[in-house]
């Protein structure tokens, strides 16, 4: 809980996550800074590559602020990537145009010897600098969000060496040598906790944990590799910075979203596009703020479907704490004017 | 319900789907015939390409029977592919080595003019011949399964022109021109109903509907593009062949599995690896047989994790009608001896 006398102007996102009635439904969009904006593509072209964009505060601040100049949103999310952690741990990470991330795969316990947290804060210093500059420049009712990948999802990239539709390499390791794999997970828990604490100290007011590949784990493994490491990580962050609200996003978890909300200590939960709204309202929203879950493809389409899907989300979730967002990130094909359309649809729900 | 006096020997799979107590837990595996078997790769090399393998009864029968020679399974699933329907409707479909299926994309209403059911049964005649030969050759307690892709999933491939992680092209059409997209869906409902009825007449005793990409639809769209077309399709099949049990597999549907089971008319439901077993036992298995849901990667791993995951599935689902299966298809990296290990683990649960 934040004490109200410390807050110069009410922040809708912080209010909802603290159990208070917000002045309006807080609204932000995953990947709100990104390739769908021409000004992003222009700034991007000034960086050597994608990592350079993340590590250059001047450019990262600029792309973070771009969507806020266009749209009436309630939060800025620092521009960065979930794979900065493996990079900072000493793994070779590259982003190749049109191919996505490519990492030197970490397979088995021996490969872990090359990874450590010694250079972590030095490597990630530009991210903290980005946050410091954003904290100074954001208008007061806007909330500054920091983030990281959850240990399981980051591990899937580290072990596979790239994005993988079935997480085969990480699962194979976790299944045949759970004790060895747990060394990697614990390294990620500790490194990510340090990273997030430093983000708070640099100005992040809310943290989001992205567990993009959690949904494909069988229930027992979901508990072991998604819930437990997330709970550990949140314990560490909250022990150091008790007031920071944390939103978790175990994408595709289905009914296991319920276990996740019970057991991880998150203050809010981001739901994917496919999750039943009625189920989420009944089983999640009574305990916690629910964030979501417009289909990014409805935002691409615009028009009738954008309105009707937005209406349905409000009809289902307006009775409890709700943060309006997408169910997954904005896709590059999104027409920027459809985002403006969405913002006005969301505001009209609050009579604004 | 099948009347018992017509059944020469009790078939565990048919019994479970008819609400009877089976002599043992029925067991089969999605993609039980496939690349993980060296004898499959040998037979595959005799065909010009993958479509030729599907359309040559002698070869398709052979690969269907291969896993049954190695393992004590309760069902054979005819060897074919969900994209034979677009091929039979006149769309250009090819399977390129290492690249997966490639189709001439159908985008918008005009492109539908090139598709029709006129040549359907002629094109699919080899599939029916495969089933006829299998029906003659299968040992009596074994059940013969036919299948098709569900309309939504087949449409995603037809519109995108290939597999697509976010089904962007199909969703874009469905969202901007639902009436036009519905023409494609209705064509698929009708063609698939005809195809499945012909499969029953050729000897298929159970049908499975694969809706691989259902889980990513928002709830309202899940109802419109997954549940409604599936319900239509099942109504048509059951009107013609009332006794055939149908298993549905809306992969990734999460809590919407409940709506699917209520509204489609399926006799059994196949659950994906990520679904909570406790939730499935409570919400699905009281109404219907539940099939699943071992992680295919646990089968790759073998050993302890294969045993413990199998045990957990039995612990959760043994109290109701249960068909043991994977939560998704066998992957090519699976060691064939691990399948033997799994069969013996499943049989030992029944004290066999």
C-alpha cells in the first residue's frame, strides 16, 4: 500500500494495484513503444543494433516516450528486452534482423560456469540510467513500469539459443537433470531480483514479470519452474523494496492462473487473450487486479471488432480492479490510428 | 451407446467413450506413427513427398500399423493430414522438407470462388481405401480412429498459407469481414462433415477433431469460430451416423474447455499438456471422457520424469473416464524405447 500523502497526484495504475478506487481505468499496452510507430523506426535506425538501442539511454528514453506523445496512456514501460539478463550474465546474445534473438546455447551444468552476476550492474547501468531520466520526465499521473522476464521464460531462450515453440531444450534439461537446471533457475532468480531492485531504485514504480512460455508446462512442472521461482524472486524484491507492486504474466496458464495468483505474491495478473473473461472475473479478480486482455489482432483490425471486444472486456471486468491492456504485445502491422481509437473507446467507458 | 452384443471383443477405447467401464485404460498416442520410428522413415522414402504418402493406401496402411507392431496400444489412427481437406477443395497445398506445409493463401471472398466440394470424395478416395484396409487388418480389441482438422484451425492454414504462431491472417479476415470469413468456415464445416461420414463408412470407429489453434481466440471469438462450427459439424456427422463417438481437441482453450464440452456435442475431450489436471477432473471428467495429457517432452526424457508425470496423470484422472494420451503429438526426437517404457507404465497402473 502506498500512503496517499506521498503521492502528489493520484496515479490510476498505482491506485488499482494498491486496492484503491482509481480516478479512471488505467490503460497501457504491451509493446506500446515499438515497430508499429514510424518515429520508433526512425530512432531505431540511429542505433547499431537492437541491443545498442536498449543500452543507449538517450535512445531508449526517446522510444519509451514516443507513444505517450501520441496517446493518453497511464503508464510508460521502460524500453528494454527480457534477454538483457543473459547478456549481463555473460552469455553471447545477438538480435539479427528478421530472425529474432540468437544466443550461444547454455546446455548442461558445465556451460553454467561461464555465467555469473559479477558484471551485472555494470552491464545494466544504462537501463537504470534510462529509468532515472524517465522518472524525471514523466508527467506525474503517469506510472513508470520496469520489467524483467521470469526465470523459466528467460531460461528457455538461454538453453534453446532462440525462441522455441515447444521449449524442447529447456524441458529436456529440466526433465533429465532437474538439479542442474535448478542451478540456472536460481542464478536467474538472484540476478533478476538484483536487477528489479535496482530498477526500483532508479525510479520504476511498478514491475512486470513476463513468463511468456509458462503455459506449456504440465501442472507439476508449472509449480516447480514457474510458480516457485517467481515466488522466490518476488520474496527477494519485496524484502528489499516492500512497497513496489508487481504484475505477473504467466501467458497461457489457463486454470493454473489461479494457483499462480495464490502462490507467487503478485499484486496484479496480466491475462492472455485466450483466457475466459468470466472465469478470470470469478477466480482471479476477487483476489487481485486483473490486467488485459484485448487481442492484438483486434487492434490491427480496428472498427467494429475493436469496439465490441473492448466492450466485452469492460462488461466482464469492470466490476473489480482492472487494468486495461492487450493479451499480448502490439504487432508491427498495427495502424497507429487504431491505438488512438482504442484509447478513446477505453476513456468513453469511464465517461471521459 | 453401442450395444454390447454387436461387439465381438470389448474395445477399451469404445467402452470409455460409451460410458462403460473398460477392461483397461485405453492408450494411444498422437502421432504414434511418424518420424521417430526408423521404419516410418524408410516407408516415407518410398513416397514422392508427404502428400503422396498420405494418398497411397499401401504406404499409409503400413505406417499406420508400424507402431502397433512395436507397442501394445488400444487404437490405430489412420495416417493422413489435416490439410488434405484444403487440397481436396482445390487449394494448392505442398509439404516442403524442413519447412512444413505451404499453401496458396486464400484471402478474401473472391479467392473462395476457386474452392468447392465437387472433387472432394474423388480426391480423398485413397484415405477411405486406407481405412477399409485397416479395418480388415486391425486385431479386434483395437479401435480404428479417423480424424480431421476443425474448421478454425484448417482455415488458419488456408488463409495464412502456412502455420502461423498468432494466426494473424485468419484473425484479420474474421475480424474485418466476419460474414465473408464465415463462408469459408461453412464450406469447411460441410466438406469436413462429408469427409468424416465417409471415414465412418470406410471403417473408422471413433473420430478426432484437431483444433490446434483454438486457444488463442478471445472468448467471444472462441464461441463463434471454434465452438459453433464444431457443433455444426458434429450435428451433421451425428445426424448421418449417430453412433460414432467424437473426441474434440481445442488445444490451449484453458477454462473455455468447459464451454466446449457443454456446447459442441463431443463424446470425449483431448486436453493439452498445460491444462490443470485437478481442474480437468473437476470440470470436464464429470461430464465426459478426458484424454491426455502427458508432455511429449517427458516422453523424450524418459526415466524418472516419465514415471512421475504418468503417475500424476493417473492420480488425477483415474477416478473417471480416462483415455491415456499425450498433450500434443510425439516429437521426432523421441527414442522409440521410451514409448515401450510408457506403455508398460500405463499397463502397470491397471495391474497388467
